[in-house]
């Protein structure tokens, strides 16, 4: 599904030049669950931003389902984000004074989906993450774990091929973090959702099929996790 080839990302010039990525290669198959790890400044978040079309490589090739993303214009990248990619962030990014249902339905507005269909699909997406009984609650009426579930429902409502998660448990306690990762495992196993996740937490990384470690803008190692698919997922 995804192929990165000799990706470089350079910021600035001369003495202020920073090589955030220095020639990385990465393949991601459909249905994979990949964790990106590494110290601050290692390049993992830059790689995720490029994968999510939030940034563009300075040089190199990014293929998504055989399409050269680097050759797309701004509109093409926006369409790719809108129809094929879902995003989950550490800070939830939910709209205040807006119900869970309205938050989840928001991406469908930009796809031109009717109000009735937006309501139906948002309701279904909230049911999928175990939040059917919180559809009328606003973010300040929800716990951190519940807010992240709503954020995941919002990412899933457009039925993306790939979910990109940037430190999705960074603002949660240990118990809620494991609940969110078990939810992601279930979505990966039952729906075949391809997931790429950035985390600093080794306990969270063990849920992934593969762990890609970055250092100084390069891929330092890729480790397979044969136990990942055997982890119990809640229902």
C-alpha cells in the first residue's frame, strides 16, 4: 500500500540546515500495524507528516497504492487526505461546545455528504468505538479516554484505508492507554485497517506488528513482533 524510497527532508540552508530525514526506505502492506519510535528529533514525526500529506519530501519517492504522491499538487494531496487517510492526535483536537456526534460528522461536511447520511455514519462510527451512549455529550463532559475514542471515531467516519496516529495515548493514564491500543488492535484485526503510529512508549509499541526505530533521520532498525496478532482485543 505504501512505499517510501530514499526520502530526504531538509529544512533551512547553509549553517541552519537540518536534515530531518536522511534517506529512509519503508514499505507498509495493507492491513499492517506499524509503530514508529525513536528519540526526539529522530525523524519519526516528520515521516508520519509526509505519509499523511501534511509535509512533502525534499527528494525521494512516496507511492500510495501505486500513485506517486510527491507528484500530486495541493488539491491532489488534499483529496488523498480526505478520502484515504484518517488522523488521530495526542491532543484529541475536538471542537468544544460541540457534541460527540457533531465532532465525528464534521469530516463528512467537506465530502459533501447530506446531513441525514452524516448523522447515520457518525452514529455508526461512535458505536464502533463503544461511544454510542455518549453521542450528545460535549468534550468537557467526557474523560480523556472517551475523548480519544471520539477522535478515533472521527478519523474512521470517512472509512479511510490508513489510520495515522501521532502519540494517541500521550495524554492518557496507563489503563486508558491500553484500552485505546486494544481498540486499535481490534480495528486492525476485524476491519483490516492499516495503522501507522508514533509513540515513545515501549508498552504501547508491543501492540504493533512491526516497530521501526529512527535515529538521526534514518531507519536504525525494523523489528517484527510475532505476538502482536495474538493480543486479546476487547469487544
